[in-house]
C-alpha cells in the first residue's frame, strides 16, 4: 500500500506529468518525472525515505556513506541519511573556485563504501558523473538506489561499472497503478507503453575511450624517450619507478643493482648525494643498461631559458650527460622548455622532459587552470615533452605518460611534512595513471628488492585490470 500511496501522491502534486518533454539524453518523452518537488512535501519525503530504508534492508545493501546525485536528489539523500543514521556527503558538479575548493563536501575516508541515491534513472548519465568523482576520491561504490527506473537502459549502463542499481518503482508500475486508479486513460497508457517499448535503451552521452596497451602506445608515440619507456614497461611488465633518495653513491648503486630488475625508471635527486663525483655516474648508467631502466633526475627546472641551460648542461652534475629525462615546472613558461630542449638536442643520446602538472603535497598552489595550461604546453612541445607528474590521468592522448608520486601500499592521508599518499591500485586503476613512484615504501623495507617486486606486481596487475575494460568518460 505504501508504494501505491507514493505513486498516487506523486501524481497529485505534479511529480508525474504527461505530455511531450525533452529528457537530458535529448529523447522526447510522453511522460516526465519531476521528483525535485518532493523537497516541498516533507510528509511525502519521509514516506519515500521509509520505503528506501525497507529496500536497503531487503537488498542487504552495506554502506558507510550516502551521496545524493546533485542536485535533485540531495533532499532524498538527506532523508535517507536521517532514516538510516548514516553520514552523508555530496559531490559538486564543479569544484568551488574559493574557500576549500572541495569537489566533495562532507567527511569521508579512503575506501569508505558509499551508497549513491538518485530520484530517476533514464540513461544513467547523472549517476555515472557522480560515480567517477567519488572513485577519484578513493571512495568505493557498489550500489545505487533510485525511486524510479524509466526502464530505458540506465540500470544496464551502470552495471557495466560493477554498480548495482536498486529501484523502488518502474515506469510500467506507475502506469499500471495510475490507470487502475483512473488517473490516466487508456490512450495515455497505450501511448506511453508504446514509447517505452520503442526506447528500451537510451545511450549515454559518454563515449567509449579505447584503453591502449603500453605496446600500442609505444607504436603511436614519436617521442624517443616515451617510446623507450613504453617498450621497457611492456617487456619487463613493470610500471614502477623507484625514488632512490639516498645520500651515499655506493648505496645508490647497490639499490640500483638490486631493484633494477623490477623497475622501468630510477628517479634520482642527485644533489642529495654527499659524495657525488662524475666518475661513479658511468656506473649508474651501466646499471641502467644492464637492467634496462631509464634514469630520471628529479631536478624540477623552473627558470629562464639561459639559466636552465646552464643548470642542465653545466655545474658539477652535468645532468644532460647521464639522465634520460628530467622534469620542469611550467610556471616559468615556454622559454624554460626551449632552453632545456636546446641542451637536449646537442646530446648524443635522446633526452626528454616531463612537466609537473599536479603535486601530492598538501596545500600546494596548483589549480585546475594551471594543470590545463600545463597539458596544453606539453601538447605544443610533444617532440621533447612526453608526460606529466600528476595525481590522475589528464589527457586522452595515449602518447603522453602519466607518472604519480606519493604511492604506498598503506593509504596515508597525510604525513607530518604534508606529503599525501595513495595506493598503487588507486593510482593506476582508479585514477588511470601509468607509472607509480615509490620511495620510502621500498627504502624503509627490510628487503627493498622483495618490496619493489611486490609494488611492481601490484601496479602492473592494476594496469592489466584497467586494460581489460573500456572506461567511460565524458
């Protein structure tokens, strides 16, 4: 009786309308459900929340958080939160440009299980948009709850993302009950049923993005360092970069020899070494050849062209002589890149550069506009720039490599000096990065080589898992 009461009351207050309406998918429909009006009817909203709670119990849905799809389902999610006594969050359609600049409001932890709540599902676009944002924040989603399923393919679209949608009502249920209660006539019933039968599947406005393998991307790129990196990753089946932040050259060489078989890149901070000398650099280069990995000097160039030329080619370190690639901040502009490129062009072996588009440190000043401009700068200089230091995939261009620092097996939201960590699976599978950078997670282990092997397997398995499905993106 509660269901029939809900349907009749939704019709009475104008939440169910018949006529000709254009849906978000662009489809013209003879019936429209505007459940946003529930916010003005607290008794009906309470009834909906009680029906939701019964559905949650009957379906044995387990969750830690509730998230309403913005903005029509926020009131519904609030009611369910109060009824279930579970905390609520919500994802903004766009991050705030001021204050905390949060995309997700509310308190949550990585790996929290979240139940998505929406009013109506047609193609599933709105739920997919919410789903992607929550996943990027490390929140897990396996279930969504809606009042009404329009029976036009939305549940099937969402199921492709391993999320089960539970609905209270179907359009066919609504039509049957409204017809039984003489709220609609035979013609309206038949016209709407004909529409439903004709439009069983409404495609989303999301498009399939092909997930290229490392081998395929190696064929696509014209950048020699990117090509070599992809080839190494595919051959050795590793997307692990080891950050060798030690102060002894002998220790650096020992670690490079032990861990070399498990990595595609060795990252150095050469100015940390207390006993640096150019004579030992050749030993490091020899190890990179022996174990087939690239050397990446994490110099973070950020100055005018003439200055970075001297820093890259001269001084005591002579970085261009031995490092396969370097990185730079885009804030210094195109002159910085041009200066580095001029040095690289004079080297016997190919050299490359990646740009720092995002940081893993807390309260850094990089915003979305800066990141977007950095990607644009890379695209304009793709002969030299082949990737990014970032927290997630930034472009669908398969020739660019995304490298994520701050990775450990155990998620640590923040350490004492502001470094924020993510896990290998979150970085590679959820955030679609290509290479993880691990430093202390390996260095602080009793058996660094064994730990490196574990990171290698976990990160590469996450890549294979990602490769096995096509992501749906805007």
